[in-house]
C-alpha cells in the first residue's frame, strides 16, 4: 500500500500550484490555459478518467466505485483579465495577488484533498457555473455537522455564514453541499487579494476529515 503524503508536503505543493495558477489570467470564458495546466497536474498525480465535459468543466475520478459519490469542486475562472498584473508576491506567511484566494488555492487543493480523503468513491471537478440560485443547508444536516466537528477537533470554532458560493447550484439541484475554506484571507476580487499559508496544512486536514465524517455518518445521499 502506498503511504499517503504528509500534510506538510501536500500543503507545500498546494502553495506552489496556487502561485502558478494565480499568475495565469482566466476571466470567465477564457479558462483554457488554466484548465490545461490543471489537467496536466491531475494526470501527473495519477488520477484516472481526466476529462472535459461539453460545457468546459474538468473532471477526474479519484477512487473507483459505483453508486453515490462525493464531489470536490472549485471554480477555475476569475474576475481579472490579462490587463491586470498577475504576479504573486509573498509577504511573510501571506501570498498576495489577484485570485490567490478566489479560487486559485481551492483549485490547487483539489488533488491534495483527493490524496488525503478516505478510500471512498470521490470525484474532483472544476466547474464553470453561470448562475448561483439561493439555497441553504441546515446546520444540523450530517454534512454541515461533519464540517463543524472537523473544525472543533482541530481547535477551531465553526462559523456558519450566508454567501454566494459554488454550493448554491448544488442546492438548486437538491444535492447537499457546503463551501469549505482551506485557509484564511481577504481582499477578494481586488489586485491585493491575499491568503495566509500558515493554516493551510490544518485546513486541508479539516476538509479531509469533513469527507471522512460525512462518509462515516451514513447521512442522506442524493
């Protein structure tokens, strides 16, 4: 059996990939260069069935299996075009630059989460979402409870907030979904956007623990 990479190794790889992605302009409808970069990473990481669907979403299967699956997703596009300076700079434990947090780090984390997740059927995907209808998941839902439990186990307080995220489209389709952050940051949608790299290793662990808690809890399945 192959030993999973250590959390520190994975977080270092996520940081490197975040920088590489954030420096590629990808305004909505022009994500091809980023998509091909991620495709090459996923194939390098050994994921099977890496493919693009009819509307441009990139998918990969992390674990084999039939029946319900966990889908890990992040969005590839950004609000910045190629007239904006996309160079990423490091200031202490911060990475600063357009799209580092929304959503370059999320895309970069997908493969790492696939590596850390339990041995269940998991699909990772990068989706281009054209609309985000309103929706919510009750805090008592097993998926939300699993995320809260993972945070508490790491010594963090769970905070439930309303926001426009990729989970909205899943809600509209009747699929249980939540948006999970793997680190902290600020300045979204500005050239001075930033993320803190110091909590990243723990954040990846919490996200993986959320998947494990959901799978182990036997909650509702779509």
